């Protein structure tokens, strides 16, 4: 569904990605796990055609990612690392505007907006200006917006950065539930290991290289790691540290 093959990318002399290959199977919740500077956002830049493909192949829902190939963008929902909402429009106006851009008619748009606001708990804020929302609600709004056109593939780049732990947990859970309901394939980028849940399809990226990929429990087994902290420390050459709590071997999916 989402496939990346031998992708390298340089910013001038700085190599950000070095022969990156991985995929996310259809309908799976993929986590792109890597510390700051690993190359996650660069990969998102390539997938969304904001950066030109220099070498290798990327494909989304069977469409080759290449300059100007709109088919590869049509099936994509995206939440970027930096916020991209209009602060002076209301919640509903932000969503309606996006529906217009995507060519979704007024009646259908109203239904989808109501459904999304309900699912993400934003119903009561519908007529508030975005400026008045807290960080968690703004992120929820961006997630709602990314799902309005019912994309086959949903990309999120560090969507919980700056949020407190309970809010992060809630958003991680909500997006898992939404993705399952829509049958969407997800790629969720993060440097926070506690955002990985049992059953997720994990790709570990470090210094522009893929260090491991697979279902998280299989990865723990394969690398003989007791938990994801140990796995991540080992694969990213990080000194063992006081861990955030994450999935453990034997957790139920
Ligand atoms: P991540 O999102 O995982 O933190 P990035 O993709 O943002 O990683 O960055 C990967 C590497 O590329 C980093 O070393 C970063 O400093 C470098 N980089 C990112 N953007 C640029 C740029 N516009 N010019 C030069 N180097 C960049
Ligand atoms: Mg980034």
C-alpha cells in the first residue's frame, strides 16, 4: 500500500536518507520510529511531493510518487509536523474549506464534518475560532481534516509533539480506532517509543538508514529485546535510559 525502495536524499552535502527501503502493508498501522534528525520529515516531504525524488522509488496505493503525479496525492491524507490551520477561521470553516478544495459537495461535506467532529470529540467547539483551541484540540482538528476525503493512506509527522502524555495517549488511541474503522493504511512518525502499540508495523529509522522493520512483537523476538526501550536503544546506538513505558513482549494485540 505504501512502499519505499532504495530512497536516498541529499540536502547539498548533507545526506538525510541513505538507501531507505520499507513498506507498510495494506490496512496496517505503521510507525516510523526514529530520533530527531533520523530523516522522517524528509521522507514525508518526498511522499507529499514537496521535495523532488532524487533516487529510488516511492509508491502510494499503487501510484508512483513523481513530480506532478496527482493520483499519488489523491489517496493521501496528511498531518504535517508544523500546524497548518487557519487560526481566524472556525473549526467548521477550516473543515468546509478543505472539503471545497477536495471537491466534496456541500451536503456530503456537512455529513462528513459532523461525523468527524463527533468521533474526535470536537462537536462542542465547532463554531469556535481555531485560535481559541488548545494544542490537543488543534491536532485533533488536523486529523479530522486529513480524514475528510477518506484517504487510503494517512501520513502523520510527529502529530503529538508538545502535547501532554494523557492527550498524546488519547490521540494515539483515537487514530488507531479511526484507521481501523476506515481501513486506512497509516504511517505515523514519532521519536516517542510509548506511542507504539501491540500489533503496529514498526520501521526504525536512524541516521537516514532503516535499522529494522516488522510487526513490533516479531521485532522484539528477533532482536531478543524485553521491551521496545531496549530495542530502540540498541538499534539507535542510544545509551540505555530511564524508559517511557512502552509495549512489552507478550502484550496482547
Ligand atoms: P527528522 O524529521 O527525523 O527529525 P529530518 O528529515 O528533518 O529528520 O532531517 C534529517 C537530516 O537532514 C537532519 O540531519 C537535518 O538536519 C537535515 N536537514 C533537514 N532539512 C534540511 C535542509 N533543509 N537543509 C539541510 N539539512 C537538512
Ligand atoms: Mg521531523
